[in-house]
C-alpha cells in the first residue's frame, strides 16, 4: 500500500461522515461485531484512535481501551480522536517508530496497517448497521482487502481479533467483501 498515512487520512474522513450520521436511536442497535452495539463499537474505535495517538506522540491516553470514550456526544468524541490521531500519524517520524499494542510492540508500518484496518473495518461496520453504505470509500476497501489477502491474516484470526472468513455473495461490493473477509456475517443489502 503506497502511502499508508494518506489512506489513514481517507479512512478517518470516511468514518467521520458515517459517525456524523449516527443518530441516538442507532447507538443501541447490534453491531456486526458479535456482542457489541453501535455505541460499543464506536467506543472501541474512538478509544483505539486515542491510544494509538498517545503511543505515537509519547503521551498518556488518559484511560484504558475499555473506558467510556464517547460519553454523551459520540460525534465530538470521534472528531477529537480523529484530530489527535491524524496529527500523530502525520508526524515525520511516525512510520520510523515502534508502537506498543495489546499483543506486543510492532514497527511503525505494521502499526499503521493495523490501525488503517481498524478505522476502515469499524467505519464500514457502522455504515452498514446505520444504513449509510453510500458513504463508504469502495476503493479504500478494495485496496485494503487486497493487502489483507496478501498477508498471513490468520495471525490476526488466531487470537480472536477477527473471525473466520464469511461468505460474501457473488457481486458483493468491496466493503461487503472486506467485512466478510474480516469474519462479519451480514444480512443481504
């Protein structure tokens, strides 16, 4: 993937539009992530963005991943996290650093790919469940899916980060093929 930082920026923009369209009544709907609601998934995404930004900038995120990151204003929480995240990834030495994640320390380029996957997949999850699939960046999804298929993705499936690949019906758009690869069982669109 040429210039993963540009792709993270695009993913943050795409997901910002999706989050802007999440209504209060959406927050309790089940997410494509088994056992989570839309609010749970959005909270996971915002927390992850804040933690990545803190790791990259050498600061304290202020809370653990399971904290309540979205509070009563999910849109503002996402916007704040996206601003911090974008600034951290756009630092000149971001890709030259190592990033400590829950499962260990990884080099900057791998951390960027993991983060890109988080933002895109969770953003698309949120788009699907809130009927905003028209906001999905299909090229970004298709490019990410090609990268994921070209690596040992089972390394992420084994610890349970992603489920087994699900079936995507023939002719499914890129974002639905991506979610199926990530183990999401989706209803037909």
